[in-house]
């Protein structure tokens, strides 16, 4: 079969996209906000909060987890709630987040994976700055 110019271009773009995507990369399809957005490895903080725009009633809270960019390190959700707009809020223990391989002086891409009550899956990510600074 002979490909026409546009078909060849589309095939080339698709091939480049497939072979240049990072292994384990997941496309974001929801927006998340992480608090704190700077994680101090020496702090006594206990919780990392992830706010979403997902309806609370649509999320299977027990099947939410965080991961590093490669997906090789994961941690389960600690607890969850609805915010005052009825949107899903995930809470993760700071100790769990620390186990994802955070390195001081870096921007760490935190991925949050959600399973909905209908079985569909969604992912969001946000960069958090990582520091290791003891109190003064």
C-alpha cells in the first residue's frame, strides 16, 4: 500500500510521539492542586492535600493513589473528603509522599490516580518543589 503525503506525515508524527514518550508516562486529564506546593523534608508536616474538580460522589475514594512520574513508586490515599463545593479532596500522609523518591533541590512531579465509581480512571499531576531545610 502506498501512503500519500499527509498519511506519511501523520504516521511519522505518531511514530515520534510513541517513541519519545517517557516510559510509564501518563497523560493528565484532570487538574489537581497540591498543598503544600513546597515540601520540606525536614518539616514536621503530616499531610499533603490534593484538591480536584472531580465530584466527590463520583470518585471511589478507596482506589486513589499517588506515584512518581515513572509509576514505579506508589502510595495509597490516607483519607478523603468533599470540599465546600462538593469536589473530591485527597489526603496523603507526608511520610507516604516522602517515600516516592523526593530529592532536595528538585521539582518533583507528583501524579495522583483516581478510579471513578463507573470504573473509569483519571490522572492529574502537579510539580512540587522539594527542599530540606531545618528550622532556624
